[in-house]
C-alpha cells in the first residue's frame, strides 16, 4: 500500500453538534516528513466532544476528530528517519521537533514546528489535507495533527512517538492524552512535593490521573471535587482522602475547602487542579489555594469566548495561576518512557477503560461521555 492512496473507514464530523458520519475516506500517501499510521485503538477524550459541540475556537468542519490513540506505521514519506513501517506508535498532538526554540527550552513542552498548520487542519508540506470523502470528493480537515477516528491517518513525523512493541495498544492509547496529561500536571508542571495538600476539581480521567500521581508523590491530603457523586467511589480507590460535592454546600466551594484545610488558621491547599474546563470552577480552584504559595493548575479546556477572573489580590498575596498542555511532557521523548513505566506497573492505565466499542459505533461513545457514564471508551478499528 506504500505510496498509494488507501480507502478506509473514518468517522467524519461534517458540522458541529451533529453525530459523526461513519463513511469511506481516501487517505493520501504520506508526503515529505509525514507518516501514515494504521490506527489500532482510539479513545474518546472530552476535548473531542468539546470540539464537536462547537466550543473550540480552532474547530474546523468537516474534520476527522480524535487524538488519543495507538497504532502501527503503515508507510513513511520522504526524509522520515525516526520511524519505519511496522513500528508501534502513539500519535501526539503536541509535536516535538527537538530543534525549535521551544523544543530546546526546558521551560516548555510546546513545539513551534507544525503547530500553525495543525491549528488550520492541514499538513505543513503543502498546506493541504490528506483526507478526501470518497462519495462527495470533499476535502476533510485534520484535527490536532492526529485525526485518529479513522482506520488510517497521516501525521507529521514530529508528532509520532515510537513505543515498545510489548505494550498493549488498546491500553497505551490513553497515554496519547488523558492519563499523560493528569500525571504530568502533578509530576512535571506543578512538581508537587511529598506531604502537600491538594484539591482536584473534576474526577473524570484527567482528574483521576491527577489523583493517582498525587497519591504516588505522597500528598497527605487529596480533596476530590465533583458534582456527580458517582465519581467518588473510584476517586477514593485512586487515593482521594476527602470527597466534596459542591451541590451539598450553600457557600462557594473555595470557602468549604479553605475551612477543611484550616489547621494553621489561614487555610487553603498547596496545589489545586482544574480538570473540567469551567471558568467558574477555575476561579474556585485558584481561590482555594493557600495564601503565600498555593498553586492552581488549569488543565480543563474552556469554551470559546470564556474568560477567567479573580481579584488580583489573590495573586498579589502569593497564589500562582498556571496551566498545562499534555502535562508538560515533551511528547516524542517522554511518551515512550511513560509507556515503559506503565508496563513496569508504576501507574494506572487499564483502569480508566470503562467501555470498549468498535470505531463504527463511535457515536455511542459520545453519548456515554455526555451522560457521565464512561471514563475512557476505547474503540477498535
Ligand atoms: P470528563 O468528562 O471525563 O471529566 C470531567 C468531570 O468533571 C466529570 O466527572 C464531571 O462530572 C465533572 N464536572 C463537570 N462539571 C463540574 C462542576 N461544575 N464541578 C465539579 N465537577 C464537575 O473529562 P476528561 O476527559 O477527564 O477531561 C477533563 C477536561 O480536561 C476537559 O476540559 C478536557 O478538554 C481537558 N483536557 C485538557 C488537556 C490538556 O492538555 N490541558 C488534556 C486532556 C483533557
Ligand atoms: N484549540 C483550543 C484549545 C484546545 C486546547 O487547549 N487543547 C489542549 C489540549 S486538550 C487535549 O485533550 C492543548 O494542548 N492546547 C495547546 C495547543 O497547542 O493546542 C483553542 O482555544 O484554540
Ligand atoms: Zn485529550
Ligand atoms: Zn519544536
């Protein structure tokens, strides 16, 4: 199949707020610096639903969504040296070229090489897409540089992490986004110290992965917050020491948390993590932090047009507000290491897979996520 177009099945998002269309697309051969991947397993992350719901300012239609997957290299384009046919890989929405100013800096994991093109749903070599709808001949945009809701996809070489062939692709696909992001927020972005106190807002996959890492570093208090009490049992199992439902309180949740942590007469947690994408909750997450040093990490992705606010006095008095993308990990370097660490049993991955489906049943996965019934639904091609 190398060098030739491939006809295969993909789930196309024709427009916002409409179910995906499982249909036949033509996937062009990889061009210079590109890799064509046979997707083996792909999961649904809340960000895919957010984009399909029309909340992403960069959202383009028609597009093939999906960014949490694992697969096998089918063929490579000219000049590609880091992977070859048959390699097991995880497509990464955060690229790592190793050469740009950002890749060379140890202060960020963002890469500047292809981001402008991925934001426009096209490939850098010729500013075109590699997907065409068979029936209508319409061109279909890429999404996040990954487009994993398809049997085959084309991505930039700088977005491909080569991983161990021993790893189960239907599990390590979760390291393509959710689990990696939650772990990295704690271990890489905030660098939480042993004995810290923390609050985690939103106990879906991202929030639970945050809890997992907090427990691992020896946080002494892990306060899980969710409006859905069905999320509490797992969070406890993962290591949350306290569980709070904002609906059970008639005062702002930040006040509740400050009171819960008031051993020193000041109150507030050392670290907080927003894993929802709600700007009101982001404010609460900042304001439940300890005066003088508390840090709040924004992980959730908020809808287009939303803005965060707080009294600047919150920052003047020492609280720090920051965010993280992909948990601060440099994708092509760190993802293979995370896969190895997962296989060594260092953190949970399998436990987030609450449902499995076939890719062609993908609309059911969106329903499960919206109903709060699933953590991760893994779909097989
Ligand atoms: P999810 O839907 O599985 O989990 C969200 C949780 O938040 C649910 O348990 C829900 O009940 C809870 N929740 C909703 N509203 C709430 C509220 N007002 N107060 C308390 N809890 C509330 O989603 P997920 O896949 O875990 O993703 C979480 C967020 O992280 C999304 O915004 C997603 O887009 C974002 N995300 C960001 C990155 C990144 O790199 N920054 C990576 C992955 C996901
Ligand atoms: N495109 C949106 C924002 C979406 C967003 O923030 N995405 C996160 C990853 S979410 C994964 O589930 C991210 O990494 N952002 C950094 C980047 O380079 O995209 C917008 O607001 O335009
Ligand atoms: Zn994601
Ligand atoms: Zn780079």
